[in-house]
């Protein structure tokens, strides 16, 4: 339960940080004699062929096809799903597990914010598979290495099992 609350808190903080600042009044804009453009906000979207070329250069496994129904080109990319499974060391004192949980969440947050992980989350039951992280990296070796950096894994509370997984690049969850 504590894990879910911590995860929810991190997600809410992230959403709040992304909130647009809509509190500018007309008065703020009337006295502006020049136009200020945030170059990062005007970044050009990568074309399909540019994305495909960049991913190949970076060592990702990809292929593309044309969707018969829509006629759209779809780019498939290999990701890596790390299953975070119950580990053999489960007898640590509460203070240790609380500290490990905090470090675990920091690790997962770091993986996401540095672009290595696309999404992470726990399962809703009390089974042996505790959660997953989907790594957006070029190789299984890299995904395995990043997953094994998790303090929960190092402490033996979790073990990692990584599998290659294919998904359409850029498709949202729904």
C-alpha cells in the first residue's frame, strides 16, 4: 500500500510540474514590444525516415510496415520488459525495507527521467511478480544492467528477469 501511495505521489508531482502557466493577464502581454520564442517549445518533429535512421544508428532493433486498414506506416521497435520478481531475501527489518523502497522509487524515477525506461509499475496482486519496467534501450545487456542497479535487487528483495518485447513506436497506452 505504501508503495502505491509513493508511486501515486511521484506521478502527481510530475503532472503538476507539467501544468501550463495560464495565469498571465492581458496586461502582461500588452507591454511586450518583442516576441520571445522558447526554442525548446518549437522543436521540429522528427520525420518517420529520420526516426528510423536515428534508431538504427543508435543500435535499436526495428522494422516497419504499412497498416492495411489505415494505410499508415508503423515503426516497430524492440523494447525490453524487466519483470521485478520476489527475491530470496525478505527478512529485513522494517526500517531497512522502508529505506530500500525509497531508494527503489528513486532508481525507477531516475530510469524514467534519464530516458532509459518508458514506464514502470507494480502489479495489483501479491504474487511473485511484483512489477515491471519497460526499458527503451538498444540491447538486452543494457536493460539487464540498468534493472540490476536497483537497490531492491542489490539487497536481494527483488530479482530481475528481462525479455525482449516489440511495440509500435510512439503509440500511447489506452
